[in-house]
């Protein structure tokens, strides 16, 4: 079968920790697109970019974050948002992306925000798919404090069961593959880092100060987020995805891809 993207294995160290990053990648002559997946997801969330003609010619990269998917990390206890930002920068250096469009979901959206804050000159546009920009966004990650458990495996098992029965689109589908996609030992460090930044990282100011076009995408079930009117008034484009909760790539992928394509074309 013809291969519409290639699999990459990228090996490097971050903060003295060896990584073997598993990625998918495509070359092209237009502006590159960088995809960062959310907690409990993998690079394959974005593989369907090749199905949409609007993105023809755009090179892209998506990879499994350390602690997730097929990526190997020598010490998952180090995996927090700062570590994920450094991982992204190392991956971009390996594939030679100088300036790029940025798309991040949830944990990946927060990683993308911190990357963009550090290097705004490299980002052409930013699609934030329910990435953390306020304390209220920690509805998953805050469970590390709300339901504490000394054993990482036990916490993760309980988290999966709570997620399986959450009254939101795609929750059971998402929960079904969590154990295959995330190392239990990585959950605590990731969640604590996300909560700390959401509570104390001045994320809203950082997000609104970014000097390039931004879009915030959210599911219809989350239209009650308190800050939506505020960020729209500050020039952020909004995209509400119908019949969807936190996971547009699972619940309404066609609408997600169309919104991303229209935003990038417009901007």
C-alpha cells in the first residue's frame, strides 16, 4: 500500500533523560504543522490529516509524548509540561521545522502554549483544542489531588473507571484504551504539572499575549467554560464543535479538521 506519511524514530536526551520518540511525519513545500496530542492519546489522533485535501502540501509531525504510546522514556517521573516543551523543541530540531502552525489538544494544548510563549517568533498560528488556560480546565488532571492514592497503578485503574462512566461524549471510548496508551507511573507527574501551571502559571495572560492568530476549539458540551466570551473579545477565534465533549477527534473529527483548515487558510 502507498504510504502517505512515514514513521520516524527520533533518539535524543532531554534533561539528561534518554528518549526514543515515535513519530509520524510528512514532507511538503508549504508551511509545516506541528500536532501535540492530549493526555491518554497518541500521535494517531492526527494521522487523518492525509485524508483532507485542504492540507495537501503541508509537512507535519505528530509524535507520542514521553510516557505515552510507542515512545520510550528512561525516567517517566520527569515527564511534566516543561519536559514536554523541551521534547517538542528537540523533535522540531530533528525534522528541521523553523516556523510552523501549532495544534495542541488538552495536555498538548498546554504544552503548545508554553512552547509558543517561549518562542513566539516561530509560531504562525495556534489552534488550542481545550488546552488548559484556566484553573477550571483541570477536570481530568485535578483528580490526582481529589482522589489521591499512594499506588500509581491503583490510582490509574480508578481514574479509568471514573472516566468510563463520565457523562460526556467519547468518555467510554477514551477510557477503553488508556491503559494501552499511558504508563501508570507517568500519570502523577503529568497531572501535578498541569494542575500547578493551571493554578499558578498565569496561563490566560500568556495565551492572550501571543502575537499571532489563535483559535480556541471546544466541544458543545463545554460551551459553559467561563472565559469564552472574554477570549473572543480579546481577538481569539472560537470554534464550537457540535455533538462533542473534550475529544473532537473521537466525537466529530470531520468538524474538527474543517475548523482547523478554515482557520489556517483564513489566517
